[in-house]
């Protein structure tokens, strides 16, 4: 007697395909959009909002406003000078119908740094190609990507420590963007993976650093214009 079985393998393949699509979307879009999602078919991954960065093709410079702080364990390093530069992608690359708009930037530089420890000084070196991604939302989210080992903080004096950010893989630091004159990019208590080596006084058990900073972003191609993020 011939028995007919339900087409379970085909259904299972569809389920795995939907799950794989959701995982790929989560990996490709680390900047999550907050707020209610539109009604979607069961098993479908929600799409990120449309994002456009303007003006297309314009260069920009991000300059620290106030101070940047890095806290690893009980040690706090404060820097008062930091800059980075990049370029908004040329059209149509400055628009993404369902996700963030990304561009590479120069490594952010940090100087005029002090520490919370008496008798201990600090310096920061950066390297590699950094990146920034903007995602339209409420608020607009932003991610600063540090390449593997692209940020190294060293202290000297009574405590000699080396703090390496993104020690084993590139890391994305989450932040928020606000359109304005100038627009601003803000990082508030953002966690950054780190590895700390050194002797007495070094927070060698710390595996993450807390980063706080606000940058003013200026259009260097047309100084009267503003870099903005829209839908």
C-alpha cells in the first residue's frame, strides 16, 4: 500500500530559510530601530527604516565637544581633544531603502588626556579604517566601528597599563545622532570591549570600557550646509 506523507521537508526548509533571513538581517543591521513594527507575515523579519544622509558626497569633520571619557574598572581617562573625518557616500549610496547608510572615516584622534589616578599620565593611539553607520529612527541611531586593535590607550607613571579596544574583532560602539546646526553624534555610557595588560594599579580584570563623548559634525565641502539624516 502506498502512503502519502505531508510535505514536511519543504515546510521545514521554508522555516529555516525565514530564520536564516532574520539572522542575516540582525547581523547586517546592528543598529536596531525602536518603536512599533508594522504588521508582517508570521516568521518574517522586520525591515529597518529607510535612511538618507545628506548632502550626498560631501566631506565632514567630527570634532569633540567638551570631553571624552573612557572608564575601565576604577580608572577613568579624560581627553579634551578628538577629531575624525570622512565623506557622505555619493548618490545613490547615501540612501538605503531598508537599513543604515555607512561610510569609512579616519581613525578618531585623542589628545590632552589625563587620568583619575595621581601621578599617572595617559596617551591614545589609533589606527586602521574606522567607520560610521546612520540609521533613521526615533531617535536616529549611529554606530562607530573600531577595527581590531584600532584603539590603544597607554598609561605611564605610577601605573603602566595598556588598554586595547576591540582586541579580537572589530567592535561597533552604539550612539545617537541629532540633526542640527551643527548636527551632533553622542555616545552615552557606550560599552566597548577591551583587553587590559599591566602591573599594579591596572584594571586587568576589566573586559569592557564605558565611553562617553559628544561630537559636532560639520560639512567641510560646503560649510554653510549641515550633515543631516532623514528617511
